[in-house]
């Protein structure tokens, strides 16, 4: 599936929730089920810098696609991580780098991605994008 | 200025003085429990600031004209108000800064330059705010000196016997927080000062979380420096105070050079103005200082004793209610504390709790509250902090407890 198709799928799933609290309950459910990051990647270097909520990021590049291992100590952030991994994992670097992450607006949870929030989501998306740009340029130089 | 004297403490009347409290957040009445971060402003402060800008604005200490003279008089009168509020001996012992952080950095630089040598020691405590740690670390690095730390017990109280053991001939200064911003512990500052003075060591007190909750008498405490911020005491942001005993301020070199702080400038040599101007380089935040004066008038009008008594009621009530909540762990159980509730709920991350409290209209702070070493002591990364003020109510505490139960249900 393309990034756009996955985003549409998530938007449709979230349409079934009547109110904001139900959406957050869903995030809690998703976050609880997120597989923890491989302990070898749970390092100081892999922490997203400058965030009050500890969040670890690791990616691997295989057959022209990027795969993610991301974790956080907040269940809500983990819930968003599940959605972000679903959208981006297994996609090509250029598609990730150029993706318009419109599903966050459509499901009505944009405030969580504000650079003004103490969480790590804004910086996490930033990291996903810069990571994709890195793999793209590495690929082009090979 | 309007008379804000309230003879009997009436929280409804008091709340009416704070326009920001009368609003809804996500459709819920705002419960503002983030007073440790900043306090809301009473109407009298808002009106004062607005009037200063619209009717009186002019730079201080420079003009020969009417407005400048008027503003200078108000600015110096604000200094006098701070002097009275702290019961300082002289008004020139009151230096206006931008806040506690600037005040402590000023002492760390100026005192450091004058008195600290290689291998000297400065004592702080385990419960300090980063702004009473990092300036001393910078100074120690500059001078080759060392930082020593007073440990705390499980209740969040300083271990005074350990403090006494840290003092030696190399100790040059003690810098200690009056009230812990994370736990609410009120430290026995008078005793701490007395112990240091027996050894001829000066003491700086970070009063950021004390000044708005209780009477502070710097002569009675006998501290050498006392720092606080205006915005945490119902005044404007960007204004703070450094109180320093005349002797130290006279001996210490200025930490910033510029206009207003000089006596005579020559390229070969510059002489400095007298106190307090020696430490107030550049145009001061005169409007902020006068706004702070209005806030201090407001607090004395209500009465610090009334405030302290009412906040004690909030503290006792809140402690009972929160400790009765299964799964909630309170941090900070000092015998003497202000109305700060630092807690964790089950195994839910503080950010998640804070985010849902926000959705329910309750403003709290989450995380380490700029006291990372303190949380290392408790082996957690931080807490949810509800820090109350005298405009908060018992009903708001009830609502907090109900909201926390709701959050527990969501995470079950």
C-alpha cells in the first residue's frame, strides 16, 4: 500500500469514534500493544533530543525501503508511534521524505504534533523525514 | 491605586480579581494548578501595567523632563516596596534583575570573581532548581572550584547533619532553595544561615517559590543574598529581584557593563556608580518593577498570614484526598511544606496524566520541573505537579481527584 492509501485507511478507522476521548482510548490501546524497541537500540544516542518524554528511534534500510523500531515511555506517544510506523515502515526514502502527513489533521489530533508541546512527536516526524533524506542521498551516491 | 485590602479571606472575592481564571478550557472551567511555573495576575497589576504604558512611559534616571522624573520616582518607589516586603535594611540592597535565574547568575559571576579561588567549594542541595545549580557549575569551572551537595531524606527534607559535615575551610558560599519547586519542602533557612555564618560563610537563598506564600524577612533570616521572580509572585514576567547585603554588593564587581551603571567612563579606566545602579546596567525593566510593586501591595493587602493559613487548608485537604486515592504516590512529605502536590499515578507516565488533565480543564506541569538531580534521588524521571495558590479552592481539589480516577479507568 502507498503512504496515501494507508493514511486513508487510518482516517476511515478513526471516523468510527464519536468523540476525542474515544480517539485517545484507541491510542492507549494501540500504544499498549506496541512491541518494545530491541534493547540494543535503547541507547542514549537513539533518544530524540530535547524532549521531556523519552523516545527512542532506530531505522534500518533494506532493499530500498526503510523499517522502523521506535519506542517511548508514554503510552499516548506509543499510540502515535504505532500509526506512524504503519504509515512509513516499508516505504521508499523519497516517498517518506516527500509525504504529506495529512491524516493527523483528518483524525483531529494535530495539537499533539505541535512544536510547542513538551512531547516528542514533532521532533519524531522531523527525525523520520531527515532519516529518509539521509538514506535517499546515500542511495543516490552508491 | 485601588484598595485591595480584604479583611476576611474570601476566595470568591479573590478569584474575581483574577480575570484569567474566569474561562473554559475545552469547554471545562479552568482549574489552574500550575502556579509553581507562573502565577496569574490580579486586575490591579494588569491595570497598573496598562496605565504605565498608556499614560506615563518614559525612560528612568536620564531625563530632565516631567515624564522621566515621574517614572523614576515610581521605579524607585517600587524598589522601596520590595525593600519593605523583604524587610531589607536599605533600598539600595534591592537590585532589579530579569528574574531569579539572572539574580543567581549575577552573584555566581560577581561573587565568583571577587572571592572564589581554585579548589574552593560552594554548597548547594539535592533539591535545587537547575537555576541554582548550573550558574555555580559554570563559576566552578571558571575558577577551578568544586560543588558540594547536601543530600535529602525520603520525605524530601535536607539532612542538616550532612550539611554541617560538608562545611570546611574551603567552603566559600552556600546557595540553597527556600521552598522546593518540585516537592514544596520549606527549608529551615534561618538555621542553615546560622550554621554557615558560624563559619563566616555567606548564604544565597533562592526564594522563587517562597516569597508568594509566606512572610520573608531577610534581616531575620540574616541571609546574604535572596533572589526571587516577579511573575511567580503575581507580578509581571521579566522582572526579578536580587537582595544583597550592602557589604557584599559594595565589594563585588559588576557583572554587566553599560549605561546607567557608571560614574565616569574613560578609555583607560571606568568608575562605577553607587548601589544599586552599579548592578543595573542598561535601561531597566521599570514598568515590570512598578508592576511588581503593585503585586506586592496586593499581597500585603490580603495579608501574607491570611494567604499562608488558607493555603495550609488547601494543603491539608489535598494531602488527605490524594493519599486516599489508590495507586497515587505523592513525592515530598516534609513536615513543613507549601501547597505543592507532586505525584505519579499507577504506572502511567506523567506526560499522559498531564495531557488528560488538560483535556479536563486542569493545568498542571509534568516532567522533571528543572530538578533532574532530585528525581534521580527518587529514581523516577519526574512527576505530575499540581502547585496551588490562594485563589484555588477545595472544590477544585475534589475535581482533580475525580479527574485522576477517570484517567485510571482509561488506563486500566
